[in-house]
C-alpha cells in the first residue's frame, strides 16, 4: 500500500526539479522539431527559387540570342554612320545582358543541384589556348600581354569536364583582363606538389593539376579576400559601378571547383595584382602520359 505520509521538504524539492527537467526536455524537443520544419521549408523554398530562376533565365536567353543574331546580320548590311552606331549599341547591350543571364542561369543550376559533370578526355594545351584566345582582342585593345603556358613535365591529355574547367578559366581570365589596365595577364598549368595538396586537404588526389591565372591589375584588399567568393560580392561598391558585372563569376567558379572535388584560392595585394589558383584531380590518359610536347 502507498504511504499516505506527506512528502517532506527535500522530497518536494526533488519532485519540483524533476518536473522542471521534464518540462525543459519537452520544450527542447518541440523547439528542435520546429527548427527542423523551418529549415526544411527554407531548403524547399531555395530549391524552388533556384529552379524558377534557372527556368526564367533560359526563357530570356533564347530571345536574347535572336536579338544579338539579328544585330549581327544587320551589321553585314549597308548602313549609314548613324544606323551603324545604333546597331552596334544594340549588340553591345545584348552581349552584356546575355552575360548577366548566363551567370544567373549557371548560378541557379548550381544552387538547385542540376549541374552534372561530363567526364571525357581532353588536351590541356588546347583547353588553355582556346580559353586565352577568347580574350586576345580585349587584351590587345588594352595593350596587355596575354600569356599561356603548360609546364613541360605535365601530362597533356587528361580526363575531366573540359567545358566546366574552361568556364572557370574564362571567369578568372575575364576578371583579370577587366581589372588590369597595364602589364600582363597569364595562365600557367602544372602538376600540383605534395605540400600544396597536404595543406589543402587533397592528399588523396592521384593526378592533381594546378591552374594559375595571374594579373598585374588593381588587386584586392586583404579584408575582402575572404568574401570574394560569396554571391554578388565584388571588391567594393565602386568596382561594380566602374567595371560592371554580376559578382557571380567567382562564386560559380568556386562551386564548380567544389563539385569537381578540388580547391580554389587567391593571393592579392591592392595595386599589385592578383593570382587565382585552383587544383583539380584530373586523371592522365595513357596517350597523354607519353606526349612529351613542350
């Protein structure tokens, strides 16, 4: 039989403390459940937003290509000076808008997890030369030296996604040319050394390749370096006003490097230029290993 004797003061305090602990436990569980539900809703909203942006960017890009194509056709027809100026303005504006749309589309695809790698053999030298050729005219207009070099000892034929690697190089080269008024922009490719791999946590890589894009441009302030790979971030607000751009090129590059299991970082000082490095593990083919081209 249960005793009818009332609890003494000590027993009452124990019961009160126990009740409080039980109440706190249930409050924590309720809070955790609410936080989890909120997080899941936020993730779903972000995925929906990214999917919407990707769809809209694609729908806008298609007619923009038509506008630019028609402008190019008009430029091949007889035009007076005023008409030529109008059509050139249309084409420049279309090219700029298309660049913005492409950045938003790529960023949205990456955010929504819709990017898939297409692994295939490719030649490093061809990839680098094709990337550099895209900026030859712009560099020449600014009287910049535009250089490219693949180290003689590096395996020439690799396996990876050449389109995505070129996209990273194009983003970095585009920034280098844009932010450099005099001097040199260069791309170098070489095998990564073991010390770099250990420092970056990539010591398990079998065939690591280090790409470096260097310039003698305006540089980046030390306090801004940690933020430079964040979406919509540029070195400062005045840079956006003067040079334009979406601020998405570097974050796209970083996400692509992450997707390929590599690492990307930079070294820079204001007024002294910038060096972007990224390392990817790209398997060497048998044909590439025997290619001793300089």
